[in-house]
C-alpha cells in the first residue's frame, strides 16, 4: 500500500483527503485488469467510467456555477490514477487539458462542452504542437484567416493526445494581430468540422491515442474564438500554468507505485539466506527512492496550493515541480527495475510498464530543458527587482 501520510500535510483540507481516499477505493474496485490491447477503445471506456464515477467533475469548471479549478484536487486525482493505471490517468488528464482554455476563458456557449466532457460523454483534446513548433509555441505556423464573421483554419498539428478519438479540439493558430506570440488565437473546433482530418496516427512506447491533424480550409464562426483575438499564447500559458503541476503529480504516482512494489520485492526476495532489504546497498537505493518521492510531493503540492490560494501565475513553482518530479521519477523507476533483477525487464511486469510510462512526461507540456529556462528566467527576474 502506497504511503498516504502526506495527506496530513497543511497543503490539504479535509475535502482533499476524502477525495484521495475515495478515489483510491474506486480505483481498486474498477481499474484492475483493464484491457489495454485496443488503446482507443480503452481510453473511450475509461473516460466513460471516470464520468460515471463522478471524477471528471473535477476536470473542468461547472458551467452552471463557474469558479476556479482546484489544482490540488487535479494533482491528487492524477497522482492516484497514475499509481493504479497510467492510461486512466491519461484519460482524466486530457479531459482537463483539452477543455482548460474553455474553463478559464470560454463563453457560456463554449462552456456547454464542459457538461459533456465532465460527464464522460464527449472527449476533448488540446491542439498546440506543430511539426516545426513544439516548445517554441511562438513559432506556430498554422493560420486563422478572417473570413466574414468567422475564420478559416489551415495547417497541421501533431503529437495531439486524443487525436482521432476526440469530439472537440482546442486549437491554436496564427491570426496575425502581431508577430510572434502576440499573433496567436485559440478556437473551439468540433471534430466533425469539414476539412479537419486525421493525417496520421502516431505510436509511442507507452501507447495512447496520438495523431497528426490536418486543417484544410476549416471554417469556424466567430463564436469559436476563445478569449480575445491575439491572446492565444496567453490562453495557452494560463492553461499550462494550471496543468503543468498535474503532470508532475502523475509522475509522482508512477514513482510511488515503483517504490511500493520495490519494497515488497526487497523484503520477499532472498540472497544468501537473507532478504535483499538487509543489504546496505539496497537500503541506500530505498532511501534515495523515498527521498525523491517526498521531495517531489512537496514541490508539487506547494505549486498547487500556491495557485489555489489565488496566485495569478505559478510558472516558476510549476516548472520546478514538473522538472524535479518527472526527472526523479525516472530515476526511482530505474532503481525499481534494477532491484527487480530479470523480472524488472519482463514485458507486462509493473516495473517494465512504469519504465515506459514515465519517459514521455519529461517531454510533453514543456520538456525538462525548457523548465530549466523558465526557472532560470523567473529567478533572474526576481533578483533584478530586489
């Protein structure tokens, strides 16, 4: 059983503790033996299950009672789901990230989508990355040309999670108000809009729905615009400011699972007539793993608490949480593989699955090297104002 003593930290309220315990019980009852052989079908099923269980209510604001997204709840849910099933975590995360711009900046009409995504009856996606612009969002080339009372979208998006199974996409395109980051806008684009096609499905080491999308004269009306024209970069960054900490939380969930199964392994496996856990070198690995898990949790829930307390931006805190948690989770999981010996690389085993699950988290929503740039710039800026 993974350690839950962190729930007593002052970052949390009783409602967060009840949420974590309730979700853990639900996961134990519902996520055992989920068939991942058909990734699309599994994701659709998981979204429906999470909707029926009421967990997707936390993924976006309530259209009938708009308020702030509770980042601590988002992080606790992602950590718990990731500890049980990586694809379940992905299914939840994309419902939040895909509709984040609508939650934070959408109109009442646009927020009608949230009723469906929070119920698990519609699947959402966040379409930001392009073939020539990943971390450098300002280099986006996809265009949104004004046409009467609407816009015409042309270009491509790639590495889009839920691409091919989503019902609605949040799409960022160059509307031309200014060069660089100031000339982007965000749009709500239903998947069945004429001209929007799936150009390619993409396979990765930890399978989940991914696609390259093509936009060929895709017409949307003015009501599709999220926020003001030219504010797309700000919209995208505000969404990432909320959800970047949750990526760290998912990594923490993977790391907790790795530590948990490793504790069982080293206490039950014997070498020379004694358990592995009696060896000082093994104890050193366990100490490193436990330290990395707790340090990651502190950074994650500091960032989440700071945002929930009303901070307008937590770019530095979220970047620290994501950088440290994803990088250290990779190390924790690598130690788990090592301490499992041959069983650590057995296909289908928990360490092997975690080893594949963790790697992408150090890339998406801001690669580790990009997080270092964010942290450095924020630290330098703060020093200059002192």
